[in-house]
């Protein structure tokens, strides 16, 4: 085959592949990612489809409710990790450790993948905001105590923390989770360079 | 209605709701999340379904290829951000800034949601590993120069960085992206407390 001909075929192949990928991206952007149907949920749950519809309008609503339940459970665990008599920085450390361990364990199930679906949901943003608000309040208190940097807004520091600690879902051992918390906390402490 | 009766109904409602959520979680854990079908991709791409199947065995493969393409583009951008004559710490800062800005922009499209789907894929793990390897090598060099903490393994520091910087996808303004990079870098610098 002449070289030009091969190049044309290669270019054509590349174009088809690219078109398929662009299509995938466009479809997901438009329709979202929830592959699970109401029928599947009803069957898996062992209830009738009509019953399920009395409780949830669609599969996204089930997913949202599931995530709200998860976050509420996590908030309970985080609140329990706090000794109200301890200084804010100690309470923050306890909360971040607990949160990192929750991430570490839930990634071994399906939590990480599911949580990823939930960006588009209003309800879930509210659940996430409660979690972030809880962490942000602790950070604000520790900043007032002079234990953390004051050159970055507390909401940005809370967002940083919660994202950095999702790394706990990808590390293999509990010792690494501990080190991740140490590194993340170091980012929160004031340090001019 | 007597109180006991109400409580029974409430308990029943809660049980049904919980069962639906458990079912959702189980289905996603088993079948994954990809809602898009090969037919939809072919139609959106304006190609025949048979043609599409010559290139990709299933929708997950399209997704994986899409993600590989994204990561490759990002690696090119990150490499371009580096001045080879600069010290490792300066190259690392440039790379982290560029990566944070990529996160900031791609979250405004569909990147964040799609990327989340890809944990289960072997291929994608390889693409992610190339990215992490690139960052890890820079960190290792900066540690040897004495510019970064040496009490945590470089692969753990690279994982921390890349997760912390995904927060750039959720902050509204470019200035906040800049501050996020500063805070993340502070976590990398040695500091015994």
C-alpha cells in the first residue's frame, strides 16, 4: 500500500475514534450518568415498581437520598470524634483523621464511584455543604486561636481539606492515611516562604 | 390514628426507602455506572453502529479511550509548563499551577463527572499513573534538593497533591485556584510540629 493511502486510513480511523469519544462526552454531559433504572432498583429491593414510585420520582432521587444518608452517617461519626473540651485545633485533627478513615473504608466499597455522580444534584450539594460547614467552623475557630494560617479564607481551606483527604480512598494502608492527614494539616498551618 | 399505628407506618416507609437506596448501591457496585449505550454514541457521532463496534467493544472502552486522550493532552500541557533550566521546586510549582487550572476549567465542562467513572478501568489507572509518575519524579527531585519534606514517601505526596488540587474544580474564581496551590505546596514542605 502506498504511504499516502495508509496515512489516509490512519487519519480516518483517528477521526472515527475521536468522534466516538466526543459523542460519549456530549451524551454524559446532557443526560448524566445514572445507568440504574427504577425497575432494577425495585427488583433488587424486592418491592413493587409502583411502591417504589410512591417514594422516589426517579433513580437520581434514590441516589441523592442514598448520598444524604451517607453524609448524615458520616457527620454523626465526625461529631462523635470530637472532645468538646479540647482546643479547636485538636478537635479539627480528630475530625480530619476520622474523615480520612471513612474515605479509606468507603472507597473499598462503592462510595467513591457513587459520590462522583452527585455533583449535578442540588440536594447533595446541600448535604456536602453541611459537611463542609462543620469542618469550616472548626478551622475558623483554630484560626482565631492562632493555630492555623489566616491568609486564606476558611471556606477555601475546608474545601482543600476535604479534597486532599479523598486521597485516603486510594492509598493501600492505614499508616498512609495517617501520613496524609499530617501532610494535609501542614497545608493549613501558616507559613510564609 | 393511634400513635403506635403511625409509628409502624413511619417505620415501614423508612424501611422501603432504605431498601431502595441499598438496591441502588448494590446495582452500581455490580454493573458500574455507564449509562450511555453504543447506539447512542454511534448516533451522536454520526457513524454507523457496526462501524463503531470495529473500533470499540463497548461503551466503557469509549469512555476509557476518551479519558486516555484527556490525560495525554494534560500531560502535554504540564510538560510545556516546565522550564528545564529551573530548579525542581520551581518546575513542580509550575506544574501544580497548570494542573490546578486544568481542573478548574475541565470541571466547568463534564470532565469531573466522567473522570469519576473511571476508577474501575485498568487502562485508565495506567493513564493516571503516568500523570502521577510525572508529578512524583518532580517531587523526588525537590526532596533531594532539600526543598520538600522527606518524612513521607514521594508517591504518597504525589497522590496528596493531585487529590488536593481537584478542589480547583469547585472554587468559583481563578484567584482561589492560586491560593489552593499555595496551601497544597505548604503541605509538601517539611515541617515538624
